[in-house]
C-alpha cells in the first residue's frame, strides 16, 4: 500500500482486474468539490464538442483546475503551426488545444503546481504509473524494458494532477481527479483521491439539465471518445441509460442517500 498523508481516507485494495477505480460513495448527481483536477485527455474530449465543454465549465465553475504539466502540454500542442498539424496528425487535437488555451488564458481554467513537499510522493506515484504500464504490456503480450521508463513522460499530467489533488486534501479541502485514464484512476484511489470520468461528467450534466436527452449524451460520448481519452471497457456505458437522470422534483432516491 502506498503512503498517504493526513486527511486522506484509507481505501480497500482494488481487484486486479478492475480497469477503472470507481468510488462507490459518489452519487451520479454531482457532489461539489473544492478542486476538480482535469487531465489532458478528458479536456480534449470535451473540447471536441465545444457546446459540452461550455456546459462542463459552467457547471463546474471555478473548481475546474489543471496541473502545470497539463497546461504545458495543451499549450505545446496549440503552439504547433496549423500548416504543420496535418503532417503531425494534430488536426483535431490542435483545434481542441486552441479552444482550451483560450480558457487557460482567461482563467476559466486555473493552473496549480504541486507543492514542494510532494517530491517524495511524486517518486512513488510515478513508479506506480510505470508498474501499471508494465502490467498492461504484459497483458498485451508485449515486452516491457526498463528503458521504457521514458514513457513516464506521457503520464506527467496525470502524475501532477494526483499530487495537486493530494495537496488540496492534505490542506483540509476536497478534490476529485477528472480522467478517462484507468491507470491514473487506480493510482489516485491508492492515494485517497476519487476519480470521475467523462461518462460520470455527462451523467452529472443530465441530472442538472432536464433538457439534455440520454440518447444525445450517448452520441456525444461516443463522438468525444472516438479520437481522445478512450475509457477502459469496464467504465464505458453499455447504452443510453448510463445518462438517465432518475430524480423527480429535485429529489433522487438513488443519489440522496449517498449525498447525505
């Protein structure tokens, strides 16, 4: 079990076959958090359908934040000249990054850096992410070598997002990690941080806005994850009922007991 700081809840171990760590204490309806740390993938997915990005940002409000590494990655992609994007397969990603940079510039999305005190935890979390990479390679029948540790760079956004979330919780606040990455959700769980994915976010929007139809949300989900941030199989919606709000007159027998 990985080390935890104060104010972080102890979590039971996850089944090794679990691809995405779902926190059973969280209802479908959104539970407010002081900070919602979004990783690059889920932001690209939302930005692929701009109206949903706007709905998300309005709904989550000032709680939406990213770690420095996530902001840097988005700005790096947005900085690729449009003429060079087709050659580098960055047409869709670049367009999404352009939209997100505007949100970073106008402070709709705030940026947070991990604290200096998180250096020790950083090494632990990075190693855990690498071990999940190693296990995934084994399941695919692929060789994984120590030289592949350079792949940790692709996890840098998730790494810093977890560290910032832990910082917030240690300081007495509340935080959630917004990611479609199953490995990141598992590591966050080990550190006492709950994760939510795009399926959860769209379901939260359905509970908040009765005008959103479940069939439309399923279509949007499939379009948003066709190119970015594909969810693990055990977290993907089987049908449109995943986005069905079961509340009535502001009350929900499914969500309210969990919200208490």
